C-alpha cells in the first residue's frame, strides 16, 4: 500500500495505549494494552504522525506533580520507541475538572497544541481514546473520533468504536 500524506493521530494515553491504572504516577505501572504496538505500527506505516493528548488531573488534585507525570510520559515514549513508534508531541492537561481550563478534554486546547507542534491539520486528524471526552475532543476540532471500548452500545452513532488499537487502525486505513 502506498504511503499516504502524513496525517495526525491524537492518542489518549491511559486506557488506549497503556492499561488505565487511575492516576498513574509511577512508570512501573505502564503496561501496553493488547494490540497497542501492532495497531500503532499499522498506522505509522500508513503515514500517521502521533501525538499523545492526556488529561492528568491527578496533578491538579494534588495526587502527584508535573515532574512525576513527565517521568511517566518519558518512560512510555521510550517503551514505544523501543518498538519503533515515535511520538512527535505530548500535550498534557494538568488541571482539575473545576479549574475551567481550555485544555481538559473535551476542550480543544490539547489538540490545537498538537497541531501547532506538528504542523499538521486537524481536518484530516483522528482522535483515539477510551472516553467520550476523547470523541468529544474530535468533535471540538473537526477531527474524526474512535472510541476504544468493549461495549458495542457505548458510543454515539456518529463515532467509530473499536476494541483496541488494531481495530482502530483498521478503521482509519479503510476510511482514508
Ligand atoms: Mg483514557
Ligand atoms: Zn487544562
């Protein structure tokens, strides 16, 4: 298959790439979800440029600090890189829900930051995540969204659903 023009894929972190440990502050808790590397490899080979867009309200809630969050992210990026997957940008919201910031998903800030950092448009971007705040982010910036879920009834009809990143990659390759 010929490689397409580079396109942006905005990836949620917890529950999408790695197992959601709830307020993860220790790199030792990073474990890939089944299909994560395979799916990301499929997308990479098709021209995807990856950015992580992650709400880390544990910072705003005082459960861990920014340095700990950055350590977890750096570790995850190294784990991905060991499998040939490079992340172009990590956009992180450190705020608590009642901070009324402009970056906590589904607010558009993290996607705008990733688009700016990579120089790629949001019109051809995809957002993949396990919460409706992720598909909501897609809606907020005019991107397409895929909800990672085991529940076929979990998603509104206007979004795609996939069990894992392999399925998500298959959708993106099929949709173009
Ligand atoms: Mg998540
Ligand atoms: Zn924020």
